[in-house]
C-alpha cells in the first residue's frame, strides 16, 4: 500500500511538525542542506547545459534534469520536509518550464490523495516504468529518499554512458562531414574553373582528371537534386527507425559496425546490468525487472535476448542458465550472475559487472580515438590529395609540351 502524503509529514517519531523542527536547527536547516548537497556538481552541469532546452515549447525532459530532480527530492525528503512542500520547491526552481508544469501537476495529484508513483505514471514520457516501479517500491518500504538517491545515481550513470558514446562518434563524424562539404564545394566551384582552362588549351586529360570533371559536371547540373536527395534520405532514415523493421535493421547494423560495434555492445551490457541491478536492489520482482530491463536495453537484438531469457526464467530456469542459453552475453557476465545467485547477492554482482563494462567502455573509447586520428588523417588527406593531383596532372602535361 502506498504511503500517503501525511505519512511523510509525520516522518519523525515524536509527532512534531518537521517544518518546525527544521526551522529550530541552528547548525543547518533542511533547505541549507538541500542547497549544499545539490549545488555542487549536478547543478553546475545543468547550468552549463541550460542552452540545450528544446525548442517548440521544450516539451522534453533530459535525463540529467531528471537525475538532478531525483537527487534534490531525495535530499529534501531525507531532511524531513513534507512531500508536498518538496515538490513545490522543485517546481519553482526548475528552469525547464515543461518539467516544472509536470512537477506541479504531480504535486496537485498527490495533494488530492494519489501516491507519488500513481501521480507520475500519468507522464510516461518523463517517468518511465523503471522510475515509477522503483518509486512505488520506495513508498511501500518507507525508504523513498533512498530509492530516489538510487535512481539519481542510475540516471547519472546513463548520462555518462551517453557522453562516452558521443565522444567516440562526434569527432570522426564531424571530421568526415567537414571533409565531405569541402570536397563538394571544390567540385562545385573550383574544378569548373580548371576544366574551362584545360578545354580552352586543349590539354590531354588523364583518366583521374576526367572522372573528377565528370563528377563536377554532374554537380553543376544536378546540385539542387543532389541536396534534396540527401535531405530525403535523412528523412526516410529517421522515419524508418520509427518502424520495427527499420529499428531492427539499424540496431543490427550498429552492432556489426567496424570499430564502433564492440563499444556499442559494451554500452548495452553496462546498461542492462545496471538497470537489472537497480531494479532488483529496489525490490522489484525478477519477471517485472527483466521486462523493464528489456525495454531500456536500447537495442532490439539485446531486447529479444532478454525477453527470451525472461521466458526461460518463467519456465523454472535460473537467470544464469537462461542468459547462457540465449547467447550474446559474455561468459564473464554469466559467471558473475552465477556467483550472485549462489550467494544471494545478485544485485551486487550485477552492479560490479556494470562497473566493469563502464571501465571497458572508457578504455575502448580512448583506444578508438587514438586509432581514428591517423586513420582520418590518411583518409581525408587521400581524398583531398586525389582531387588536387587530378587537377594538376594536365598542367604538368601542358608544361612538357611547352
């Protein structure tokens, strides 16, 4: 049974009003403790990213904002402030207007008698099943502040993982995109100037130069269609990812990508083990925990494997045997699961596995970036060099004739 709002107001055993007790503390009030515990680190990160609030009304809540909210609410509740007052404080100080409205509506529902998890389930795009189930577990066990802290740690871990992926992807993608634009510009504006000179002088054109001039001529005639084609391809790819078949195709492709595939797989393993560990430690039943974990895996292939393992567990197999049978999961992970199940510390072993894969992702990203620098240098230099040499070969031929 969910804990009502009044239960949080009467949290102390002396039946005193927590607000009065808080105001009587000379050393540190709850609000001071709240500001102290949340002002460092997380708040600074949020301020530094304040320009990332989405356009079109900002009807989106970033994970880092949700992590900050969870940590602050945990501190306020731990400081014995009533839940209603805590939600009101967070609604007023949240910079994301949409998120502030969501918190306000949650507060109103709680005031009307709903439990916190029931109020939050009305906003599935902000508070997913994992979040609401852990909140419900915290309310039922009387440890809502502890569960919120656990949630904030989990969400901050996901944010760090995403940052690592961006670090690995953004650098090579930006370099290749810039190089592509430079080459397109040269074919569109620079090469035609050389082509006109070669034609006027009647120069003998090597095969390489003819290929470059043909590509330049194509862009001159069909530049508008070329740009529209790229925009249409991007649009179709985005829409395809929204379908089951398209998502499956791109997810399988991601795992098979050279260099990046292994990192994406390790990120998936970290996310799965961290999510499952958090759910089990929060008292969520195994079957429900596996279902939620599959929905947060971030990859259809991993999703299917976890759901298959869930079916095997429902048939009576241990989690270790189920994960071994479905494949995909490394031997080390299943061994850690086996130790956890045998010792009764499965959540702890899964958490250690998640830490291990986090370290693996760090090492892999560092190695990848060190490998990509020379590879990109050679690739970009080769493309630009081929273009330049193709334009200068006819000039050398003309100089020999003179």
